[in-house]
C-alpha cells in the first residue's frame, strides 16, 4: 500500500509523535509498504488534498489536533482510511471530564471512577478552594481537562501544593480536573483490532521511579520498571481485561487504543482512554504486543490493514472514494 504517516503536529507532545512516527514509517517500509512521512505543522491544511493520493493514513499525531477529533474531521472529508478512532470517539476520549462521565455510567463491581470535579477559571470564587478540598480531599490530582502524556498533572499532598497547581494549570488551560488520588498499582491495558475483532493484550504494570507515571517516567529510559504481565491474580486480571474491552467497545474505539488505571483492593480505578497510544521504543502498547507474540513491524502492519479494511468513517465512504 501507499501510506502516509502523519507525525509531529502542533501539540506539546510533538517530539513524542515524531519519535513514534519515524519508528512506524521504518517498520511499514520493512513490511513492504511505500511510505511518506508528513510532518504536520501550521500549514498542513493547505496540503490536505495531497492525502487523496494514499491508500491509507497512519495517524500518530498526539495531543491537540491529533487525538481530539479535529484531524479526524479533516480526514473524514478527504475520505482516505486512517488509523485510530473516529471523530466522536476521539472527542469523548480526549476530554477527560466527558470521558469520566461516560465511564462512570458503566461502573459497577470492580470498575470505579475516582471522584472528580471540573474546575473552570472564570467560576472560581473565594470559598471554592475549601469546597473542592472538602469534596475531593487530600491528597488529590490536578490535571488539564484536555491534554496527554501526563503533561500538567500534579499530585498534591498539601493545601499549598494544591493551590499552586490549581492556579498554574488554570492559567495554562482555563479548565482542570481535580480528582481523588488513588494509590495502588498503575496498569495499562492495550487493545488492538485483529481481523475486525478487538483483542486485549497482556496487562502491563508500571513502576515509575518518580511519584507517578509522568512525562519523564514515560519517555526516559530507566525511569520506569515494566512488569509484564502485571502481577495480578488470574481472576482479577481477566476481570480487568473484560472491563477494558467493555470501555473500548462502548466508547467506540477503533484499530488500537489503551485504557489506563489503578488497581487497589481488587478494584480497577479508571483513569483515561488513549485513542492514539505512543509507539516509541519505550511505549506501553508495543511492549504488550510483543508479550502477546506480535513484533513491532507486524503490529503496525496489523493496525494499518485494519484501518484500510475497516475505516473509522465507514466502508460506504471508502467505496464512494474509489
């Protein structure tokens, strides 16, 4: 196939996208595909028509304009199959507040969504900080409503830490999530479509050398210990896989995605869904795929073929294009 790899982008995750994209392009070439790397910058919209030359697009743009439904809207109009979820799913998953609300409706038994509040800069009043602390308690997590790779995320143990983090991220983003802090095993569950069927890969346990699995721990060699498969009993492990698969299907994910959470007292505490997981040499999904018996070249080949055969915008659009 003739494939375009969309990489780079305009978000704070640009460097990670470049690393992921170049690795993907190399792997696709090894699998016999004709591949062009397209670095998406501010002038991208002026060259969109060129994408019609390709059989499929491997979208690995992380963060804003990559995972939030905007690039998906453009690619839908172009009518070329692309990797990852469609517009509605991308919008929902990237918005941590809406995603929490959605998954909260699914939660029962072993699935729990930690308590959370949406805080908006223009609605903070003098008594708001006291209300937030009383509702969520300390320690708590402050994080942007729309962001990836744990950028802007703080774990706050004191009132001073909380107020500082809240002020800083409200200035940066205008809206933040304040969430209950759950201390337990950090895990991630990767799912890929194989022949049209969502397949759950081995659960990966993350043991960062920092307080939590933040940006540095994610992308710096030696900063995190990876336990694969995660040290969970078989019954709980299978239950968590069922939960992750239910979330994947309910939200409408396509081709590949990752569900992140915390395990504590035999319960899975949901954190987020990542619809375009990182594909660097340190990224979680490729590690889980390897443990399943799928090497990196085969993994990207599976994903691009799934996108070609089962586009997020529907087969009818693809048929109309040809």
